[in-house]
């Protein structure tokens, strides 16, 4: 009986922590957020916006890698952007469906939606390339965070 009570308390405490906690991400200055939302392409490089415009999984910080290197960690209602050389790249995150192969062109913008998927024991995500209209709308609902160097 004691085990059941202890287990019940642990579940309740975990649920409150999950509902109350939010993933910690480093927000960029407001000026940088405003500038990024002008969506101005750069000649010679592809600009990729990774955004997470949901509050589902708010307690989870989700790492995103590009070609095997950490690009940043998203939190709820956040985005970051980075430049890539033209060519083939692999973007990954945690969870099933979290691999996106992208063939980029210089001077173009790309929008990747990180959809949070909740599993039985942990959260994951699905990375989806979306069109510019949907991507700009999603990014506009979010705040810019610092990408990893």
C-alpha cells in the first residue's frame, strides 16, 4: 500500500512540474527578433528558420542539430535561424520523424516547423519543411532565441 501511495505522489508531483515548468531558452534581443522577421534573404547562403509555435511540451527543451552539430535548443513559442552553404544538409531533433534532409540553394529562405509529439515516457518532435506563408506566420508567433555558435 505504501508503494502505491508513494508512486501516486510521485506521479502528481511530476505532473505539476511538467505543467508548471517551461523550458529555459536564451532569448535574443528584441532588435534581433524584429530584424529576423523581415525575412530578407542573403545572396550566396540559405537561411533556415526552425520554429516551435506550440505550448505543448512546454517543459521540454528540444535540441536541433545540423549536419551532426548542435544548432540550438527550442522551447515553446520560440525560433532560431542560421545560414547554410548551398547543398545537402541533415537537420535532426529528438523523437520519431525528427530527421529532415534539406537541399538548399543560396539566396533562399527555408522554414522548418518542429512539431512536438508526446510519447508515453518522453517528448519528441517531428521536423517538417513548410512553405514560406506558413513558415512566416509560425515564426511571427514566436520569439527569437540564441542559436548555438
